[in-house]
C-alpha cells in the first residue's frame, strides 16, 4: 500500500528499530513467556498495523489496544493474533468483539450479566479479568467480586476465561514501595481465583525491565518497543539499549530576508534585531507541533536553529544563520550530522512525557515506513 503525499512534512518510522526493540525484549524474558505488543493510539503514533506486523515478526504473540475500534481496524487489515482491548467496551458491543475474536477486559459483574445476552449462541468471548491493585482506573478491588466474576464467566458458554491482569502506577519510579503494595495486592486477588487462567500478566515496559517476579507468563510492551525510556529515571536502568523508531521531518517552503525591527507570526511577538534570514516550515499545531514549541530548535544542515514567533496551525518560522534554499531538509525530531533532537528533549521542553509527544503527532502527518533500510510503504490518512 503506497499512497502519496504532497506536503513536505512526514514522520519516518524505522520498523527495523521496532523489530530490534521487540527482539531484544524477547531475548531478555524467559522463553515460555508471551510478549504482547501494545499498539493502542495508532501504535503510539507510529502506525498500529505496521508496528503490529513488525512486532509479530520479531516474536510478539499477541497485541493490545485501548478500544474496540482499534482492534476491529487491525482485524480488518488481516491481523490474526490475539488482540486484547485494555479499556472498557459497551456490553452491547460484546457480540461484535466475539465475532472478530477480540479479547476484552472485564471489571464489572453487571457488565458480564448484561453482555452475555449480546453474544450469539455459537460464540464465546475471550475475557481477561482486570484487577485494580492501586491504579484506581479499571478493575476489581474486592475478593468477593472477583470470585463472583470467575463464577459468572465459567458458568456461561458465552465467555472464555483467557487471562487475569493488573497495571502498575509507579513501575517507572526509583522508589518501589507503592509498586510492592500493588504487587502484593495482585497476588492476593489472584489467590481468590479457583485456578489461574492461561495468561496472567501485569508488567508494562518499566516493570518488565525491573521486576522478573511480575512477569508471570506474559508482559505488555509499549513505550520501549518504540525505543523510548518509560521515564527519565529509568534510562540508567535499561537492561539493553533502545532504538528510537520515530523521526519527524519537513522541508523549507519559503526563505526571505527581513529587516531589523520586522516581526514574525501572530501577535508580532518576535522582532528581528538585525537583518535576518527567516524560513517557513509547513508544520504547525494541527500536526501536533504545538504552540509551546516556539523557541524549540530544529536541525538544518547539521546545525540547530530556533523556531521564532508563534507556531501557527499549519506553519512555523525558523531563523537561519545564512541563506538556505527552498526544499532544504529540516529535522524536527531525529539526527542530522552531529546534532540530535530526541523525543525526550521535546517532552522536557513541554513539561510532559515522551508518550504524549509521539501520540500527539496528528493523523495529518504522513507516515513513511522503512524496513531493511528502505521505504516499505507510506500511509497518508487523507488520501
Ligand atoms: C499502555 C499500557 C501498557 C503499555 O505501557 P508502556 O509503559 O508503554 O510499556 C501496558 N498495560 C496497560 C494496561 C496499558 O494501558
């Protein structure tokens, strides 16, 4: 599937790096463990289908997404491995999930009772019981409730108990006290089950790196599959080097010289103090290159140069040290020569986490997928 794009802004997704990151984790964990590639939010902005395919090639046995729509989209593109929906689905959609053989998260007995009536007689919906051990988001918190859930699932042919899981709130922090509390609570809730389901899982990237005891028989790999550290603190503790998969690029579409005192962009907040070369780039906040990135540096010709004036919806301006022609390549995230702008640098500037930076690159930005060093496909959501 090669579709074109006619605007010189694109994200490049290095699938070789995704492959290497998944493969490295497969080597790190025990052989009998199942690796789940988390591809929610369009694969953290990288392209869910392409990432899923690559992760499966590298040894991932199953996938996870947040919502039913994301799972159905993967099935429609031909993905056949088990897919777990980590979020809630409507009871009324349980039949659709069963039809597509998509596994769902169960955290309420009312939901189980209601959903049962929507599942066709010849179908059985695979379910994972979610335990809330301290995240406070979704999941059973009480022994009695979880026992009842197991009964409801096992006494009905509409459901198949496939797994039981929890999620840690602080696995990426140095201090492990809260983590240990959650772990202990999970063990307690698991012991309420009459027998363990085939898949017991609790670890995201950070927990997978650090706590072998919490591997059980599966891990859920998200951020580190994309080559990013779960937190700045965790960088020192990574058991193997990660390879960043996403880079962001554009090209100069206009260059001009402005006089001292002339201003740039909305609000006329930037004023040149001498004669300056200013380049216009075709990327703006509607692409996820948000207004707070005014002042951020980009790399042109191996040199860092600042974004000046306000970032507009579709464009922003950069101050050049000298003339560069229209068509000159600009790296917004990635390496050029000796310089590198990492996702973490952008996250730090925006006082957020790297997860949010990559997820925010909007669907208007075409994705160019590279595999074995060359372009494998291009996706442009518009065309
Ligand atoms: C997103 C998510 C993950 C992946 O976490 P990372 O920190 O990106 O590895 C795992 N489990 C659940 C329940 C999630 O929501």
